[in-house]
C-alpha cells in the first residue's frame, strides 16, 4: 500500500460565551488558541463588552470554553 497516508483531523467547537453576560465569541482565526498556547497556564483572559474579565481555554476534547475568574 505504497503512497497511502492516513490523516487524522480533530475539529473542536470554536465558539464560547462570556460566563457573565453570555456574549458569544468565535475563534475563527485561532487568535485565542495561539494566546492559550503561549501561556504556561494554557488559558487567556478576555475583557468582554459587558466590562467583566473572564478566562478562556480549550477542554480535553478541543472545544473552546469560557469560564469565570475568581
């Protein structure tokens, strides 16, 4: 079976919400993914239009998740 290659693709959900006001965000261009990968904590902080700051990361399935910061 020369020339046959197996490609595995895992596509996660790239939309997430602010946990305070439920404003929807979409990480179409991997902007937030790149920020998460640069941080040792593997999450990033986002300042929402509602004025609140929340955290964002990707879960074990590769889905984007917004969470409240304490």
